[in-house]
């Protein structure tokens, strides 16, 4: 059973950077996309950033220019570099990996990111 292990969450002040990392417990074959989503209290989970196996990345408008996603399909890892964090970025962040080979998406456990003013 594949697990996605997330690390890097925490408590930071507004304006500070933070990096989230996600690694699969075993190699995932046929990765199509890797991404990060977040869910704030009382709100729906939303996509923050996603990167395709070819390297193309997309971002939610609210994080463009501040967040950078990177991934390594060979190592089944994905990271999210967050800069200029805002209080509004406070959420639980989840990584996810979609594999076309099994038409399946794996999700990691969330990690809390709290940004204080």
C-alpha cells in the first residue's frame, strides 16, 4: 500500500517562507500529475498547485508568484516552496499523486500550516 509522507508544515509569521515535502513510501509507476491542495477550516479543499510529468505547472491565482511546485517522478516526490506567506494561507495542506497506469490518485495526510500576522 503506497503512502505519501508529508513534512514541513508549521507555524510561521506573515512574510516568511516555508517548504513542504512529500515522498511516497514506494515508487509510484506511471505518474501523471503531482500536486498540493489545501483546506481551511469550514471551507472546501482546493487545488493550490499541480505539476505534470512533463514539468508543466499550474497554480491557483491566489498563490501565483509566491508558491513554486517541483516534483521528481522518478523518486515519487513533490515539494511546495511557499514564500511571502499570508495569514490567508493558513490551512491544512495535502499532497496528491495521480497515476495513469492504475487511474488512481494517492493522497497524503495533511500538514498544518499556520501563518500569523
